[in-house]
C-alpha cells in the first residue's frame, strides 16, 4: 500500500474539472492544494470551495494540457516547491463531438491528443517523482467507455481504452515502490461535460452518476488503499456481461 504523508500536498491537474475539484475537496482538510489549469488567475470559485473544505492553502499555477513539452518541467517544479506530494489528481480532458470527429481529422486528433497523449506526458513525470519520493498516489480517471468501445462514441472511447491500459500497466510498475496509482472507471457522469449531449436529446445511461458521487467513491477507494474503483460498483459486473455480447448486438447499443 502506498504511504500517505500527513503533511503532503494535493495536486490537481485540471483545476476546473467538476470531478477533480469535488475529489480535491474531500482530500483537502489540513492540506496544501495546488490547482493547475489554464487561466490560473480565474480560479476564485474553486479556491474558495477548497478553503471552505478545510485546505490550509490553495495555490494556482498555469497548466496547458496540450503543451506536452512543458509538462516534465512543470511537474518537477511543483514537486520541488510543494513536495512531498500526497496525491496528484489527473482530471483534465475533453469529450469532443463524435459526429464531427468522424469527418474532421483535426478534431479527432485533438481528442486523442488531450485525452491520451497529454495524459501520458503528465503521468510519466509524476510516476518518476513518486518513485523518488517513495510515497504518494496518482489518481487517473478512465471510463467504462474504454472498457469496450462503442460505435456511438468510439473516438472518445478509444482514448479511454488506451489510457486505461496505460494506467493499469503503470500501476503495476509502481507496485513495491511506496507509491500507488488509483484508476477510476466511472460510468456516464451527469455534469458540465455531458450537458451539451443531454441538450441534444441524449439520455443518461443506466447507472449514471454525478461528480459528487464519483468523488465520494474515489475518495473512499483512496483511503482504503485500493488501485482501482468502478463507479458505481455494479458496473464492474455489468461489463463482465457486456464483454460477452455479440458484436452485432453491441454495435446497435446507444451511447
């Protein structure tokens, strides 16, 4: 089990993420929190929420998810200035537009870059830092969309499939180092990211959750020292069956 530093800092990559901020609020009491996001001077609401949740200090820093060349230096600087790090929450990403991505290569590549390549460029330096530190937890948000990719959102789903596999392997590589990776697989999350879909008539999938429910489940798994969590837990068993569905049926399933 990964060690927890009682005086460690909480880092959040994706400082405006509903789920990320909700999780950070649950880990914040008695901790310094660092929010990394574009427009770091425009995080007053998130800062206030974390201070109200018990954070001792909240710092903000500029972070461009798509500027992958800047990520190693940024992680190194954050660790040097705010370490030891108790938890690094990686919670940035885009949903994108499936219909547009099927015809617009640039848009499809943007989804792949932000939701997969940019994740790797943050996770690798974080893992290196945590190995040296010999403690800490990296929280990665995959999705059930990547467990078996569906026709209705295969561009986004494929990035989650790749991220899920990458994070699973990284979790194994951290075993025995004192550090840990916690992989979260939520189902359909009702929130800002899916608001446009729902406005277009897309109905939430069965077992849908909101950001607060996801944060509750991940915080609980974090404190239990786990390395993966499905939200809600029943989806772990649902997808055992989903993997066995014939492809002719699977391709007709809605989002």
